[in-house]
């Protein structure tokens, strides 16, 4: 299969593929193959087919027709049913493919795998869904997965997923997110800048800050517009009696009269959002209702952070007037707050939603449930081949076809357009050598002693019958003895004589 000398996206000049990128692609595929102790060849071929397919994945048999897939369609179902993936080793691989950034910014989000009609599917939960409703409420039944993806400040929709974990219906989302963050920090190189983690409004800002207080990370969480926070109480006058105050002046988002003078103000100009104004109030805390000592009678912990108010002049879509954005930021001691980085980091958080939609609609992450999966444990098995398929195009511009920024980006250079770039780079990335049995190993297939003698009739596929029941059961004796039929008689009762 001949490969062109360069990837030529529409409207972009030709540029050669650097050997470093191709060597990195070969090393990534070899490391991905090593993460699969069982059905490795079929799983890696599945990831290659996901990257090289044109358009949305409609079915697994159609995916097996891609040139990158060297096996039949039955191997896909067998790989997803009998696969074995070393998840920890795969997480190490994904963490080693992060893009260089200062600092590292990650987005954490939960997505739902709808299973509304699978009433017998175990471990289903009820989760929020933005477009599907049940009984008039935006709630669906299904499985929930929590993703962590690295964000970039280039104006595109590429992210680098590093972790995906299924949530049990009884799991605490904030606690699970803190566990995932600590596991990711153990894989990052030590001594680097403090990483940032961006969360949506569905997470508890104070609970996350409390659980990650000693982890050395900065937490940025969106807040609802009806929240209330409190400052520290004034010093207690000497000789005053009674219980000391724990909360000071109230800070209500909906009441500007309660806002004190901002601690810091930042004004910037952006070609998409116009004039951006960021105000910060430091040293505020909420009334904590969820904490480790809940129900023990102990005082509630005080979790302090910084409240950010972001006001933009316009939004890129220009379909509605912009709304005020409220954010919570908390970081370790000695970590300065960069207001420019804060508002831009949350603006790039929506790239994680584009990545999840790309996995669902283009890579067919939630398409083949009825055909391949019936248990919750099968969800991560189909999720892991799709996750590296998003990491590689985001990491290397020769396969994505576009790593630039600006309004002149061609329409064909989008996440779904990376298939052309990978098709061009895939033949030169190096093919895996076929696996061969070691010397002295028995030949594959049934043993010679197990072979049955040839027969002229076709063997039945039904299971063998029990030998004890092979003979027919004895017939039941009749209830009364049978008599021979009477001899024919004449009309007068005398036996007739045979004639002749």
C-alpha cells in the first residue's frame, strides 16, 4: 500500500512527516499492544480501524472491513468478550503521552452510557442527561463513566484522555474524582509546575478542595449563580461571652449589595469573547454540609478559597447574550492565582465534552451495546480501545492533519478528519511481526488422539445422550389379560365350517 509523502489537509501547504512522529507512532502502538495480555492483536487492530475509518462507526462488522483490520469480523466480538487489558499499564502509557504545557491543565467530567431499555442490566443508575428525558425529567438509566483529559490552549477541539473509570450507582463522584486525581499525580514527573484540574457545576467545590488539600494541585470549579459564601468573622472583642462566631459577612451572588471590594481585578481583550473582566474575592468559604465528620457532632470544617466572577462582552456563537460565570479556585500555599489562566482554562473545558461526543458519535463508543455487552464490566473493555484512539491524533499533528489556530482553519480539519492523516501514516508506522509458537510447542488444533475415525454419516451437534437412558423404557403391562378373538359363528350359534 503506497503512502503519500505528506499529509495534505485542504487549504494547507504540504509539509513532510518528521521521522520522530512516525517513530513515536510505532512506539505507541507497540506499547498499546503490550498492555493487552489477551487478544492483543485483535484489540490493536480495532484501535487502528477506529482511527482510519471514514465517518461514524455504524457496526463492528463494517469496522472489520477497514484495511487496518487484518482479521475477520468474528475476532472483534471475541476480543471484546474474552479480552484482558492491563488498565494500570495503559494509564501509565496515556500519562506518558501528555503534551508539554506549563502548567498542565486537566478537565474532569462524567458522561452517561444510556441503557434505558435494558431493564435486566445490572448496576444501572439514574443520571442527568441534557437531551433525553424520562417522565418529563432529564434523567436516564444507564452506566456513568468519569473521564480525565488534558486540555490545550490551541483553538481546536483536541484533548488527550488519560483515564476513564466507571462509576457505581453508590459511588461518591467527588471522592472518586479525588482518587483518580491522586492516581494521575503519581504518574506525572515530580518537580514540575502545579497542575490544574477543572470541574463543572455538578461537583462540590469545598469537598474537592478538602480531599485534595495535601495533593499539591489547583482546583477550579464552576458555581451556580444562586450560591452564598461567607467571609471570616471579625475579631472577638475581649470579655465577650457565648459561642464564638464561625461565619462573617455574607456574600450572595444574586445580591451585588453584599459584594465587598474585589481583591484583584483583571481585564483582557480576546477576539472571540471581546472584553473579558475577571474579579476575584479571596478568603471566602461556604457552609459545608458534606464533610467526613458529618453526624459526629464535631464542628464543620472551614474550607477557604477564592471566588471569581467572569464577565465577557460576547460569546462566539452570538445566539444569546452572555451570562456571568462564577468560579471557585483553591490551591496549595504559595501557588499564585493567574486570573488570565483561570478563565481561559475553564473556557477550554468544553473541549472535553467534544471529545466525549466524538467517542460516542464517531467512534461508536455507545453504539454496539446490544451486540457485544451485557454486563457493566464490558463497558471499560469497549471504552479502552476508544480512549487511545483519541490520544494519538491529539498528540501528533501529522496524524490529526491540523494543529494550528485561527479563524482560517479549513472545515475538513476537525477530529473526524484525522482518519486521512492516520491512513497516510499508518502503513509507515511499522507492522507488528506475527506471533509464532516457540520451538517444541505442540501444534495448534485438536490432538491426534482426540480425532475420531472418519464416518460416512454426518455427526449430530446435539449433546450425547445419557447411557442409562439410551434403552427405551419397558412397556407397562395391561390392566387385564387379553382374550383371543371369538371364532366366527352362524346365526343359530353353531360354528361355521370352512368351505372347501
